[in-house]
C-alpha cells in the first residue's frame, strides 16, 4: 500500500485537496480492480 492508503502505483497530482489517479498499468486489464476504481468524494 502506498502513501495516503492508496495503491503504490497511484499518481498523486495534488495533496490538498487530494487529487490522484491510477497508473495505466492498473487499468490495462479487462476488469478494473476495486482499489483502482474511480470514487468521487463531494
């Protein structure tokens, strides 16, 4: 597990407010893993 309790391959763009995305390797499979799935927090 990486920083912020996320995947180790997560690309962090901003720390405050938190803004990150999964690396391309995590999205290369036919099915997206639960821990790489997009979640919006409002």
